[in-house]
C-alpha cells in the first residue's frame, strides 16, 4: 500500500461563464459523450490520485454525481488481462462531493476558492478518520482547460512527491492564469486561503477607514486563477508541458477548441470512466 496520499481536487462551483446554458458550465461537452468535468476525473486518475474531491453546489450535486458515479478506476490496473483475478486487482478511486459553505456564497465563491475549499475539506475530513489518511499533496484539475492527460502516467513519481509539480504551456503555469494541473501542499494552500479570506472580508478601505462601495466589497468572489495562485511556491518544482492546451472559459475559446482539437478528443474506455456506484450496506 502506498503511504503517500495524493488527493485530486476538481473545482466546479464558481462564477458562471458566458455560455448561458441551463446546466453547469463544467458539464459542457468537449467531445462526443465526454464532458469537461469527466476529463478532470480522468486526469486525476492518470496522475495517480488515491481520492478525488469534486467541489460543487448542493443544487447541482445530484446531476454531477449521476454522471460521474461514486468511483473511477486507476488506468494502470485496468488492462492487466493476464492476472489470475483481474477484477480483484483493479484499484478503485473514490469520488467525494464537497458543497460550498453557505458563508462563502456571494463572498468568496470563485473557481479558485472552490479549489482551496476542497483542499480544506479533504484535509479536515481525512484527519477526523485518521492522521495517516490526511493528504500529503493535492492535485488540482480545472474543468476549463483541455489537454491530453494520458502522458501523466509517466510522471506519477514526480507528481506524488513533496516537490511541487506544474503543467506548463508556453512557459506559463496556473500562476499566470492558465487552467493547468498542479500540485500543492496543505501548508501552502492554507497560507493562500488565509490571504484570500482577509481580502474577501474587507469592507473598509485600509488607508482611510471609510466603508467601501457595495460593489467593491467581497472582491474575492471575482478572483481569477491568477489572482489566487500568483504567489504560489515555484522553488524546486517539477515542470512538464501540457500537450495541446486549450482554454474553454469563454464561448470564443470554446468554439476555437472545438474547431481545432475537438474532433481528435475521444471519451476514454468504460474500464476507466463509467458511472458506477458503491453498493449500500445492509
């Protein structure tokens, strides 16, 4: 059993994009029968995550869970046809669904805050069960960036280590506003979380002491990925280029991705990604 716990974080909750569709933006299709949030599940599975935490609001959680199920399968173990007990050798990756706190609604409910809240919840819940279950690192996968993810299997050793791991595109990472996967430790996430918390509760001007206009209060709800992670640790980090990265955070970018790469992306095999549910007890 691997003693290193890599927890996958998939932020879904956040400010709506300009798609204006009657379903969550993370459920936009990126290929035939293949949704953006499903790509995140596959990315976490290839990265070697032992658990996956999807951060979404309560009202859309049933829909997302119906599509994703309760667990995925580790791609490394699903194709071992010559094992005597093939089904028993497969590794399951449980998927947990984390709601955004009501205290964060309309104050800090950005996509990047959802990622930080998922880390906090994963750390808190795991520690309640046992200190040995607390995540050593978190791997964050954003639904609004599309790239091929199967290459991550070759870099599992670097991902599941104490050194930060960043995917890059044109020498830019998540710190530059790219929706690229990366790893982060809990102490580092906690430092960023405290900074955002202070910014989001700012009601008075720091210099004059006068109250800020209503539209300028709780400014953290409009934070971009770059606003949140611009000061993330980069020393002694591992970097790997993300093949064919395309952002889909706007209708213009989405149509560009569909035209240039959408026809080449395929839904993974059902051996890896299929809505499966755990059987109840009793």
